C-alpha cells in the first residue's frame, strides 16, 4: 500500500469513522496493526513483538479500527464499485480508442 493511500485511509477512518487516538497509540499505528493482522493473517503474539504492545492493547485497537471500518463500509464499497466499473470499461474498450 502506498503511503498516500495509507494516509487517505487513516483520514477517512478518523473523519468519517470516528477513529481517534487516546494519547497512547496513534491512528497510523492502529490502522497499521489492523492491516497487518488482516493482510498477513498474523497472530496477536507476532504483532505484540513487532509493535512492543500487550495482547490486550492490540486486541483493543484492532476492535476500534474494525468498528470504524464498519461505519464507513458504504463509502468504501461505493468507491470500490466505481473503481471496478472504470476497470471494467478499460478492459472492454480496445486500447486504440483512448
């Protein structure tokens, strides 16, 4: 994931999803742990070692980010549908026409 996409996701979760930092763990770290757990199917223990946090802290912030993602799922699915439609058009129209 590019740095720009990550920053946009963090901003979306902060503004639309209500994700906040409580002084201990920043939004970037919360989202990063969430994405690492999902993308790499990583266990809680591995993330504890990587981020120097307790298992309880990892679970707490994973749950917070998950709730924020569920709050913005309509926004994310709308953007995904738009992206898929654009991609479909590019695949269907021969390259010589654009």
